[in-house]
C-alpha cells in the first residue's frame, strides 16, 4: 500500500505554484485579510479557492448559496467560476465585514451576480425553505456550533445530485488527536459522524485546506 504524503507549507506552496492562479482581486482580499491579524484565518485556503472553482465548472453549477461571507474570498472565488447568468447568495451576520466584501465584489466585476443578506443565517435558511428556493451548491463556512442545523436546512434547498460542501472538517488535524477534546473539536467530530451516517447523501472528505466535505444528495 502506498503511503500518503503530509502537506507541509513547502508542498502547499509548490501546489499553488503549479496550479490555477488567483486573479488580482482574490490576491487583494488575501492581502487585506493579512492586515486583520488573527482573524485572517477565517478565509478559505488558496487551494480551496481553486477546488471550488473546478467543482463549479465541471458540475455546471449556476445557483450557489454560501453561509459565511466574511470579507468575500470564497464568494469571489465561486462567483468568478459561475457563468454570466449564474447567481450567488451569501449569508453573514456581520455588517462591517460585509461592507468590505461588497467593495471587493464590485472591484472583481461580480456585483451583479452576488447578493448578500445580513442576518443570522438560520433565519435566511428558513425563509428560503418557505419560498421553496433551490440551489445547485451550498457552501457552509460559518459558526461550527450550527453546522448540523445548516446541513439539515441545506438539504431542503437542494435537489438530487446537487452538492453541499462544508469547510474546516479536519479542524487543523485535531479531529484525530485523542488529546483534543475541547468543545469545537468535539462538535466537528460529531458533525462528521452525523454526515457520514446520513443515508440521504454520499460524502467524501477532501484534504484540501482545513478539510472540505463534499456531499451529493441521493
Ligand atoms: C470562517 S468565516 C467565513 C470565511 C469566508 N468563507 C472566506 O473565505 O473568507 C465565518 C463567517 O461566518 C459568520 N457567522 C458566524 N455566525 C453566523 C451566524 N449565526 N449567521 C450568519 N453568519 C455567521 C461570521 O461573521 C464570519 O464572517
């Protein structure tokens, strides 16, 4: 059996140097997030930007729902992969970061495709369910405590063969560290088991960035 390599910073850099390239606004968002100090960690990894791009292209996705906009890196990355008539709704509760994100959407010429909604995500999800709204892809990257609720609500908002992708499912590798039993690590572990035992979807954890689970609705 061949052994898997572990992805250290050097290999990550090599991958990035030999893969798709970021556009100027994606680079600008990353530079801006650097100025925020510790919370820059919130943004998705560069490799995840490209992974989402590829999935959207090959699945011919047109309607995306995102839970967790922050300053807009994942939103812009996904929007750039959409066709001209594609649409993306992004949910966040933070007015301040949303203002910054809106500015980047304009700079990237994506503002006509993207709509943001500022309120607790759960409220928006309930409204979409009542409106019988459907999406081709839901990307979940917000408060981990509500991941299970977001997953359940997202299942109401997609048809068969559509996708739910969830970020941070490897939790910096702590999901396998038996010494780590803090609240958030436990929440992520329970969430991963919950999704994996769900007969309504099939799922694969992809070790890109902090770990993405890709679920296809059966
Ligand atoms: C990890 S960040 C999202 C990062 C983003 N996807 C990116 O690539 O830059 C999580 C976001 O979820 C938002 N959030 C946290 N709890 C929320 C809630 N209950 N409803 C809506 N948004 C929430 C935070 O304000 C934060 O902007």
